[in-house]
């Protein structure tokens, strides 16, 4: 039997009952659209977060006491002398000690609890902060341990409403500070935490908090970040008398982490989440595949006499098998293409909505997801279509012709 005749017969089998064919494809459409949507949105969020991290600088590095991440760990392991020792390294620059003052900020009856950060003026550059108006804290503020402060736009609104906070005073604990500047809004959900802190001179923070040691150290690396990290770790291990020949981070009382490591962690987490969501969405493909098999079995039963007639006039078993497989694959492939279009459209739509709340949010249509969706659609047609096709191919011509 000619291949063209087989294809034409398969096409007529699909189009003769268009409503049933459309409903059969619905499960495949939903499954493929879900896979494309989930994977593409996962890639879009990953791209968004990594872009925000990169905007601060890929050569940024922070050094924390191990207690920041390990419950019961030492929170006082970093000293000002550690800062001076790391500062002498040629692989670091723009280094500043940081003290976080754990006290509320008050203006009249308005009380908020932002992060109160005491550091040198270089911190603003390291964090990529810009002024909206006023001025940054400078070396004169540091030298005189002055009670001047720079406030984030979110905290400024919470404390002063629409009034200009520059020149006004706030109280941190029992100490009164004069606002000398307001930072610009970061314009993204990832960096919005930088819209809330109150920045004060390091020397003032030390006096107000009573802390002897540092909360953390922030810096920029010079050259290869990995080499800089090795230098920092070596210096701090020597100073803290830590013997760690196996380079086991659990033996250290500090953590040195760069933006590149944060990007790697974020990438791994979002990839795992995207795969999980894609697998969950793929369950609907399984349901759609079962629907394909059921409909094809019904079709075989309805067309038993037709199958017998075709075999009687010379159709071979493989012709019948190919015909019904072709019908199943055509349904799933068509549903897959429609699902790709729908998934991409809704992904673009969600990205447009996200841009309204998160700032610049670019939709990343995953080519991998499209390829995977097409393969899954065709595979579903083959897997769930082969049983009905084999059943049709094995029908006896005489029994099929007598079937009513």
C-alpha cells in the first residue's frame, strides 16, 4: 500500500471527528504549555536574580563570623585587627569594617526597625548605592564620630512620609542622628533591602552599640576572586591559629563568600526548582497520553470493519500499525505545537506583569524547554499509541469484516 494512501487515511481518521480530536489534544496542550511556561519562567527568574547580583559587582566579597550561618557559632570572631591584616593584601581593595547596630529607629511616634549599618564611606561604592539628594557620610564624619546618617528611601518614607528627611533628626536607641542624605531606590525586589538601612559612621556605630568586634567585613577583590579568597583565608587562619590542612570550612570560625559563589548557589537552587516544576507540569502530559490511548482504542473499535476491508484489499499489518501510530503522533505533535505557543504567550504575559513590580524583568524563552516539549509530545504519541495500533494491526480481516 502506498505511503501516501496511508497518510491520507490517517488524516481522515483524525479530521472525521474534529471535536473528539480537539478534546483528545487538550491534555497534551495543557501539559506542553505548562512545561514551557514553568521552565521559561524559571530561567527568567534566574536571569533576573543573577543580573541584580552582577549589578553590585562580581568582585564583591564579604567575610562573616561563622555564627551568621551556623546556629551556636561564634559571632565575635572578626576583629578590627583582622580588617587591618586583610587590608594589607594586594589582592583586595575598597575594604571596610561593618558594625550592625541592633536598635530601633524613631522619629516622634513613628518607630521602625531597619538595619542600622556603621561603616566607612567606601561601603556605598561597594554596594553600588547612589544618592537621591543630600550627601554621603564622609571621612570627617568618621574622624569626629559624628552623629550624621544617610537613610534609605523606604525608611525615609516610613518615618517622614512625603517630607524631605534631610536636616531632620532620628533617634537610634538613645542617640540622636541628623539625616544628611537619602539614597536612590534600587528599583528591584532583590535589592530592595538596600532601600531600608540607616547608614552611620563606623566609629559612631562602635560607640553607640558598645561592640568591640565586627559584624562583618566587605571588600572588592583585585584580579582573580579565587586567589583573593585564598589569600584572605590564609591570613585569617594564621591570625586565629586555625590548623586546617584539609581546607575544611567547618573548622574555620569565619566565612569568606564572593558574589560569584552567591551566583552559583542561586543558579543551582533555581535550576533545581525549575526541574521540579517541569516534572510536576509533565504529569499532565502523562494524563494526556492516557487520554490519547483511550481515544485510539475507541477509534480502533469503531473502525474495525474499515480495518478489515483495508486488509482485504491488500493493506499489510505494518500499514495498519503505521496508520494508527501516525494518527496518535499527529494529535500529540499538533497539541504540542499549540501548547508551545500558549506557554510562550502566558510566559511573556507574566513577565510583563512582573516588570511592573520587580523593575526590569526579561522573559527568557527556553529553547531547551521547547525541544523537550516537542520530544515529550512525540514520545507520548508513540508510547500511548503503540498499543491501540498493534491491536488494530492484529485484527483478522474476516472477523473485522463480520464485525457490527
